[in-house]
């Protein structure tokens, strides 16, 4: 039997797999570290970890032992990891967080924004390479030789089983001696300390929230009673009257205080208005869970009051549990007070699957770039945040109820241009950076200046708004640039500034500012506590339990129960059901038709770059000239034709987000329009 298993063919495969696994691991580490010296340092300092990564690759390549088409199996297994290395290298050149298994689930969201990171020729080349790879694999499968008749797969399974048992034993020893860990607190450091292979595998298998050992009905009921009892004491100490103001969150993309970078010289303060608000109003530093990317995890923490620390390594709850599970949130808390929940985002609706998730977070409206007329984009291709001002004011004036508005900015998004920025008003210089990096900082400084001006303009309008209104603004994470914690005055890459503003005087200095540094998952409950809003168990939990013993352990219990457990904690709460998400706040409509030369101009409201014209159910060629005018050929419609405007998804035109009512075309009502008036509303 031993001779049969350890035959010359298997010895040959064993040697090839060993060499390939070692070489592949070297390649993967080089794409991660971009330096031979750093790879050598990793091997020298963490030899066991490096060899463990080699062992993982070897076990994966062992599929060749039992495959009839060995050449195909070998190419697919080795090629897959080679591709992971290439993608990881490309990803790290554009963001700070490495490529993870979770990113594979984000392909739908990433594809529409490739133009913001790559030139068109690079995208075309990438697509051609992927097509060639798929075609090559298919041909290899079809035409590669089959193992000889003497090949015994059942016997070789014994060999593979032995390899797996050895792998399990090494893993057991590694974990037991603390040389391996199950998950990472920090994804970037995890890949650096434990290697690409191990890091990628951890992100693939470590998902969800582990069941706490003490989880039970009795534990959760006891926790609920203790929370409610302690909250009553908090309420008795709280002398504030209950208010129900409009509450507006503004999540500023990649926003932070650039003046806190020690080694940079900036020609002028890029965020003077934000700084003035920090001095006058409640403010502090927000501890966010991500750096350089991963906006939705900060977003999730603020909206839900839950911590992403308890989820799997590199996991995005938006792409896992929230795909088909309702999650408690500030929107549900405020629904009990008849608030209307709206999200405003100057990017497409499907990015990060928000078009699915926000229904499970209880929001009523989702206003995105598909329903905005975007007047300007920056050099990196992102919509400028000035468009958000009008959208916020329109939402406040359109809805009858009090408003919860969660605003997601996009202007500060990377990738930041490395070209010459000498014409920009604000200039950035400094030591220890290349000129291309200083160009990126210069570009970034001028972007956050515009974002600062957006805040100024918005708050000037809200200052005179006739309803009580609160605004909470903060950065979602630091920009994905070359920043180490030693360079920052605060010493942390996971802190962004925030402030809480209102037009009724509570957060002003003369009202005893409540400055505090806090985690993102406690921000919403802090704000609601200021106006004495007590709805929502998690809201009361944070207000009552903050600073108490085992606060985080209790929070993990609550999160597990709500998302993965039996929801014992929610038994006395109002049932959470997915909302019916409305895309676009105002109705898109056609109000009339005018003729000019050989064309018709459809006149109406709410037209954007995502507007498509259907005539009798068939899409026709059209051109949007303004928010109130769409141009189509006169030959496209005849008397009695039924016209409809569809607002389509930017990522998939087959998806209709919202649409106008049908308009029946009557040629007798059409009036001519002089050519010079074309494009007017």
C-alpha cells in the first residue's frame, strides 16, 4: 500500500506542489509589501507564519493528487492564487486596505467606479486578460490529458487526508502557542503580520458574530431589565425637555483635519468653517472602524448603534447579514415618533448594495445621483457635494413629518490625482513625501475646502429654518494616502472629527458644550440623549450603560441576539419590518411638449442623466438638456402615443428605480419653439 501511494507520479506532484506553493507565497508577499527587503524581513521575523502560509497553498494544490485532469486542476488552483496576488497589488496601489474575500461580493458595486481609478485602456486590458484567462481554462479543461488508467483516485485520497491531518495538527499547535490568531482587530496589520494567504482565508471563513457562551433567554431578559432600570435613573438626572427636531447626519467622504499632519505645510486652513464650529458647538473625535476605505462600516455603526468589531475580519454587514435580515436602527427608533427617514447620496443607488440594505434599516426614501441633476464633478470624477444642499432642503420642505436625513457625501473620495496641482488656491508642501504625494495632498486640501463651504452654505440656510433642526457632521474615515499614526497629532489613523450643531441653541458654548471623543456606534444615542428621545432599546442601552462594567460584552450579546439569535431582547419592542424604499423624493413628470426643427422637447420636472424615454413601452433615443427638458426625434412619437420617463440605475439600465406617470401625446397641443430657446425650462 505504501509503495502504491508513494509512487513516482505522486512523488513528482509532491515536489512540484512544494516548489509552487513556496514560489506563490513569495509572489503574494511581494505584491503585498512591494519590497524584497520587506519580504525577507517577514520570512526572517515570522518564519513559522511564512511556512504556514506555504502549507495552506500546498494543501490547496493537493487537489491535483485526486484530479483526473491534473494540468487543469494545477493551473486553476495556482492561477487563482496568482490572480489574488495581482489584484491585491493593484488594490493596494489605490487604497490602504488589502484585497479580501469580502471584496469578491462587492464586484457589482465596484464595476461602475472603475473609471475613477483606472484609464480606459487599463480597464479594456483587464477585461481582455480576464476573458483570455477564462477561455484558456475552458480549453485546458476540454483538451488537457486525462490521467492514465493506472491512476487510483481512491488511494490518493488517503494521501490527501494525511496532508490535511498534518495541516490540522500544525494549525492546532500554532493557535495553541499564540503564533496564529483567529481574527484580526486591524485588517492592514493582520495581512502584514500573518501573510496574504492566511489573511485572505480568514476573511473568507470568519464571518458573522460568534455566539457568546452565556447567551440564553434568561441572560437577555435579565440584561433588558437591568438596562431599563438603569435608564430610569438616567432620565431622572436628565433635566432636558423632550424635543423632536429634524435630525440630519452628514457623513463626509474621507474627511479629516489635514492640519493635524505634522510634516505638512499648508498655505491656508482648508476647513476654517469646520474649525469654527468645533469651537462653538459640541464636538470631538469619532473613533471609526476603518482606514482609507470601507465607508459602509462607519455608516453601519452610526445608523445601527452596533459595533463592527464583533463581526468577522474585514466583513461588511451590508454585504452579509443585512442582505436579508432587518436590523434595528435610528430610523426604526424615530419611526415610533412619526419621523420620516430619508437617505441622500450623490452617487448611485446600488453602490455597496445600499438599494437593498436601506430597506432593512427602515428608511423610507433613498435619493441618489440617478434622481439628481449633477452640475459638476471633480477631477477624480466624483459629484461635488454642493448638490446635497438643495436635496436636503427639498426633503425638509417636501415631507410633512419630522425628518431623519442621513446624508452620504462622495466628493472627498479617492483615487487622488498625482499630476500637477500648482493652479489650486491651497498649496501643500512638506518633507518626507514625493512630489506626486504632495500633489495628492494639494488636491485633497482643495476638495475638503469645497466640502467645508458646502457645510457653511447648508447651515446658513438651516439657521433660519422655521423648524428645530440638528446637524451632525463627521468624516467616515481618513483618506487612503501615505499616513502613519506617528505623522498625526492625535496618534491614530482611526479618528475623524465631528460636531453637533442645532438652530435652537442647545449645543452652543453658552449651553455647556458636551465635547466627547466616542466610538461611531454611540454617536446617534448621544445626539438623541441631548433632546431626551428614549425610543429604541439600543438607544436606551447606550445612554444607560456607557462607561459601565462589561459594556462591550453586553453590547455583543445584544447584537448577537438581534441579528443571529432569537431576538429575546426585542420581544417587547415594536416589530421591525423592511420598509418600502422610495427612490427619488419628487415625482418625475412630463408637463408638456414643444417642437423645434425636427425634434420634440419634452418639458417637465426631475429629469437627470438617468432619465430614459419610453414611447408605447419601447425605449427611444433621447437626450437630457436640463432638469426640465428632454429632446427626442419628432419621428419617434405620433398622435396618441403614450410617453413615460424611467429613472434607471446607473449600474444596470434594466432596473427602473422610479418613473413618471404616463403622458398621452396629442399633436394638436404642441407649440413651436425657436431654436435659441432650446434647453430652457
